[in-house]
C-alpha cells in the first residue's frame, strides 16, 4: 500500500460503516457471517492445510483487521500478524447417523458463531474429520472483511498455498508482504469520490429514480413487524426443471436481454401482484469492483442498488423486460455510490423494525464451473443452515450447467416457513406462465396451477348441514316433547315451551286471517323479550316471513324501511308507536285476546320460502332489506347444534337488538334445541361488569356477545366454574384478547347478513407467541362457500389477499325490491356447474392460511390512504394497545381544517384511545414517540383523542361516526421546539452540536432531519456515554432521535456506569481459532441490547432446519 503500510488505523469504507452500525444494533446476530464449508475427499495433509489457511491471513491484510472505536469513530486496524489455528474435530468414532448430526452441529458452531468486531478476529477456520480420507473444511468470515467475490479469491489462494506446501515451498517471513493496492486504498479512493462531483452526479440520478417511491412495501406478512427485529431467519429451496431453465435462455435471447433481467422482472411482477400495487423497489447486490485493481483484493466491495420497477395497466411481460434492463443498466453506472449514502441523502422515515427504501432483495448467480479442490482432493460444498436473514424476503437464484434453482430467504419474525415455500412455488408458476405467454397482460399471468386451483376451490366449500327442517317445526316438536320446560326467561317472568307455542299459534291464526301466507312479509316492532319471541314464531307458523324492527330506532328510519318493505302489517306492543299512518298495526295483545276468525287453510312454509328480511345499512346511505330463506336458516341451526353441542339442558342468551341479524342466531338454535333463552335488561347489556355477573348468576352455558363487549368481559375476573362453556362473538374485528387464558371457549365468527349471520367460524387461541397477530375468522361453516378471488374473479393463492365471495345454501335470495343492487352484489358463480348458482361479493379483504382458516384484512372500499400511502389501521392500533396506559384504540381519518389555497385540506390520522387508567393517562409525547419508534411518519397519528369507551351501534359494532363527538384531546406536556430546558437536555444538545457542527435545532427536531446519519449516531452515542458516565446503547439513541425523547428515556432508566472502551492501539495479535472466546466477550452496550431484544423478540416455532449453500453476492458477467 502506497505510503500507508505501517499506519495502524484507517477509516472504514461506506459499506463497512453500514455493517458496523448493524453490528452495533445486533452484536449477537450472525446475519452478516459469510461461511463456507467444503467436503474434501482424499488423503489430506494436515500440516500443509494448516499452513495454507494461515497464509490466507498473510496474503490478505483485511483478514487481520479489527474495528476499534477511536474518539467515538469506528476505525480499521490491520494487525501486523494473525495467529491462525486449524483445530480438528474428530468424529470418526461415531456411528454414521450420529456422525452426520455431529457434523451439522460442528459446522454450525464454526459458521454461525458471532464475531467481535472490536476484539477480533474476523476470520476463523476449523477442520472436521469424518474418516481417514474424508474431511470438512469450514472457513468463516465477518462480512465486513469479505464479500462473495472474495470467497472465490480465497478458495483459489487456498488451493495454491496447499499445493506449495505439498511441494515443500519455504515458509514466508514473519512480516506479511505489503500489497501494492489494498482495501485501505479503495476506501481512500471512495472517500475522494464522495468529496467530488461524481457523488453529486450519482446522487442526482438516485434522487430522481426514487422520487415518490413507496418507502415501505406493503406485502402481507404472517406476523406483525416487531419493534426490534431479532434478525432470525431461514430459507426454503426450490428447483427449476431443465425445461424451464432452457425456456429461460430462449426467451432472453429472443428479447435481447439477459437471464438476470428475465428473472428480476418475474420477481418484480410477483411482488407487485402479491401486494396489489403497481410499483416495487427491490434491492439488487452488485460487485462494486469498478476498478481493475480491485479484482484481486479480498474485502467488502459489494453494493446494493435499489431498483424501482413500475407496472402499467395492461402491460405485458415482453414490455416490462426492456424497462427492467434499462433501469438496471442505468443504476449499474452509478454503483460506486454506496447505498448508505443514498439513504443519508434521501432521509427516508427510519424505524428499527424495517429496512429503509427497500425490504425485499434479489440475488443471482450463474454457476458455470464446479468447485475445484486442493491438489489431490475432490471438493464438494456442504450446505450450511441459514439462521438469519438480512431482509424480509430475498429471492436467490443460481443457474448451473447441471441443475438450477434457488432459495427464498425470509425473516422468521414476520414470515412462516410455509409462506416462504409458497412464494418459491408462486415465482416458478408466474415465471413459467410469462415464458409461455410473454405478450399476455401481467394481470392474467396465473399464480395457480390447475390442480392447485382445484384444491383451493375445494377447500373453500363446506357441504350443507344434514337434516335441515324449518325452525318453526323444530320448536313445535320441543313444545310437544318438553311442554313445561322454560323457553324464554327475563328477570321477572318466564315462558314455557307449551305457553310459547300456544301464544304463537294464536298470533299465526290472526295473521293467516289477515292474509299471511308463504311469500308474505310481516313486520315486528318489539323490544328484546318473550313478546318478540312469540311474535316471530307466530309469523313463521303463519307461513309468512318476519321483518324485525328495533323500536329504539328513530321514527324516520322505521318509516323508510316500512315504506320500501310494504309488510302486510306490523306487530307491536302498543297502538300508539310512532309508525307511518299508512301502515296497518296489530298489537300483540289484540292478536292474543281472542280466537281469530276462521280463515281458509294455508300451507306451511317450505325450505325454499322466505323466512325473514333484515335491513342493513347500505354504502349509499340507504338501508337495504336482505331476504333469507328457510333453508339457509335451517342450515345455520343444524350447523350450530352439531358444532356447539347445544341440548335442552343449555341456557343461551338474547343480547342482540331485534334489528341485528345476530338475534336470529340467538333465538332459533336455542329454541330448536329445547334450551332456555335468557334475556338480560338493557342496563345489564351496556355494562360489562354487570353482564359478567348476570351470566354467572343465570348459569348461562352458551351466549353470543358482540365483539367490543366480549373484549371487555374477557378481561373480567370470573369465579371458578362460573363462566359459560362457550362464548360466541362477531360483528366487528376481534382485537384485544392477547395471551390471556380464558375461562371459556371463545369462538370468533364472521358473516354479512347476506350470508345468514355466520359464514365462517373458528375458536380463538391465546396469542401465546406474543406476536400481536389478530385472531383469524375461522373456516366456512356448513353450507357455505368462501372463495378468495382477485379483481378478475380468479382464485387467489393461499396466503395472498383477495376479496371474499360467499356462496352455497346459506346465501341470501337478494335485496327486497332492489333488483339492480342484487345483480351488482350477487354475481354468477364462475366455478359452479349448477344453473343459476351465484356468489355474494362481500367487499371484505381476506387471505386464506395453509391450514384453511381466513384472516380478515379489512374493507376494500374503505382503505385508509394518506399522501398515496396505504395505511393498515390494525397495525397502528396494535402498537397503541401495546402501551400499558392504553386499553383499546381505534384509528380513523378525520377531515382537517381547510388550509390550502383551494380551501381543501388532506385528512389527518387520528387515534381514539380508551385508557387503562383514566386517572393516570399516558403522556401524549411519550405515546407518540412509542409509535414513531415502530412506524414510518405517514403511519403515525397526527392527533390523539380519549374516549370513556368505544361507542357502539345498536348492532354492537364500533360506531365510527360517533368517535369525534365523544372524544376529548389526550393531555400531554407541551415541549417547545426551541432551546433545551433541563440540564440533561442541555448536555445532550451540546453533544449534538459538536457532532453536527451547528446548533440550528430544537428539542423536538429529529437527529436524521438536521444532518445526522448512522455513523454520526455512533459518535454521539460514544460522546454521550462519556459525558454522562452512563451505559448507553446505540439502539437507545436510534429509537429516541429527538433531544426531548432521549432525555425522557435516560431519566427513566437506571444509570449504569459506562464500561472502559476497548483499546484502539497495540500490537497484540488476535487468534483465529475456536469461536467460543470471541463470542463470549462482553461489549459496551451489548447487555442492554440483549435485554431489549429479549422483550421484543418473538420465539421462532420449531421447524426442520433449512439448509442452503451461501450464494455469492457478486454480479456475474452475464448479469447485464
């Protein structure tokens, strides 16, 4: 090295700085280990191999490097020598199966143990003896000193040195030879480039390329992103068929692009299809070796290009190929600008939970030659278990002369192994389709094969429940068999089955005399109680269908429904109820007062006749009447009995309002089973505490409780043995159960009124993993088809989001008097051979898991969007609920005051909170900081409002329209934007000013918005630790990027004296031997980091270890 050979310290390259920063965040992670394991067969000379391995460190100075801190800045120190050992692990005495297991453990220990960047060494080796002429050589490096290209250089040098040792070449001198050009020269040249006009030119290109690109890619995950990722990961392999590999080359030649371009284009289309978006940013590694001198140097040169791919409506794969090729070629011209520089310049929103700018990567390798072993030995790669992942998803493809395929690497914090495996299958399916039909629109490229489509469709259907009968017939049977049993009971009266049937028959006779018959409609306007049950049973006995109305509804709503429905008459409890004068009113007392006049015989309703009509709110603001037939209601009752084992000895509840379809589910399965229907008063229903006591007092065994209410009673204390056997819930998205063990079986149910109350159902298990995932909505019930389809009505693969379509016997007939709306929402069934079969388009987004359950993702017509970004309200709400001061939370978009010149303003994201303890509310600024540590800026609420409780509609759903009217602002300290006020803030500000070189900031300014970057953050951390004489991790500083936030954090944590910094100079030579001593060292801040991760890390479920060979991160010659 020119002039610097004996300078012990030199600055890091930009890529090294980035890896050093990641190491500071996760020093106990092996995600940046670069291991290689090679099986060597033949007579191995151990002294010659030991010498050859030692010579690697002598030939390549960077292998002798450590990274000490000097005045808070990481520097590269090249030791004059490195003692390299080659410990041998002898497994020859073990039987074959045990030997292979021990081999895997020994390879893991050498390959995956962590490195200490400060103390070193950053290179180790080990030899595992399996037989006299069979060994496995393991070399492991930290990525900060090597890249994929370097591994090839080291393998060649190892072979040369081994051959030289066998030939008896003399030992080299004690001092390693000085390289004419080494990595420190490259780092110096890079610094010179970054200080010159080339940086501005390259930065202008990347700024233009990434302008307006989504900062966070919204690909569905299995689990929410943790606040601090663990770095744990794995991979799933896939193989290309020889035909696919051949077709790949043929298409590349036809369109004058490389195989790399074809593969990257297919991956971009796949990601866009999975996420339902038109553009994606993918990280693509390139060699970074732009100068001839670098081709023989071991070191970290690799860079990552954030490539933006944009899809147009109707675009074909053939049209996409030149765009991807040109985008890569243009970016390749500027690969000398380090990715970290792009991040610092563009200043994207940063969180510890996700990678900036891109979260998904693509790696490609063209393997044209086999592994060459040292002289006299045959070599073959040994797969190494992958236990970490740098990015959320990485597609790695290797094309070879004999076989081709790759791996899907994934972060196990957010993805399961099955999902990654499916992604590999989807990629191959889409690539196959694109190669076969490159002129076809991208949206039509199938992600499912024929057999898989059959499987998906078959798994979406459940056969009807057997033995279905009209519910009034079933209740009559109970009255004959158990006449004295209690059918309905309130606090002060009860009704036996015999009396219920007698009264209902009187009502039916009166209605038949008035013209009731199958196909007619009779409205009921009665509160919850015995009278309502008598009325609806009487209507069904008459052959007519009933229309339940809630007398608590406003007169205008009742009038609108009655005007459209035009029922034969309205059954109510008093004559002077506020109903339109054009409506015929019959009180229940009149119906029961005397025998009805004789009427001609009317046939009983059949299963295909109408059973009831319920009006629901419409998207247009006008209510719509949903018509349900007897066969659909009978199917619901039969499924309920079979699923929940309801018998005559059970006690159920009537909690739902009469106009809510859940009342249908509460009434008929209970009465058809001969059980008792318990009816609480209105005050009890509104109080979770009173409702809990009432359920215990009435010895209720099974009940339906609306979602917001069940989240409250689930947290209530229950006496031993006093809880119901099962609690059914639905009507809204279930959120707040957490990891609590419940004293009852909780069953989550989903279903629009058009699907006869319940379409899918499943038990809720506690969130024992602590991942914060919301409960699923179960599987389709008997008689229901639940299809997940895309916009073209194609089946969506398992694990991907799509719109839920319902079909089967449980489907509604349609909307009363609204044929146009019925035709719009009930569409022809594209997969059924039954004439006239239909599907109901729910408008709800779901995804099907591999085990068949469905995840509810939200409405497709009410997605929150801010400045073009899609917002997942549930993700924000989960983070808010994780705060100990928040019991529940709802996020909504609220119109802001007009501010622009056109008198408009964009809505702002508002969080509505129910506090755990209203007497001790969380601080507003503190809460905002917690959200900010885990979410990008556009997902952070602009405002925080407090509610006594979430307002509910009469149907038990969250009343979003009432949120703003019942909320008050969350109180919090007002922190000025200006100068620091407290002594601690002033000391932090002084450190900032020295590091930034200016004082133009306030206590609420973000460090990264005023000139700070990751390397400078390390300087600040080091200076603050010294200034405050307090233990301080870089993660703490990163998560609290304002002076005010950091001061509050430091005030809240116990002060631990700072440790003595590691020595920056000295000639003690590190030893590259067994990894245990280096892995056991305690570094400054590591204990605090581990504690934080222990609180945030999610346990990884047991799975078969995934194995893969390390793919090189260099760019092959045929890439471009």
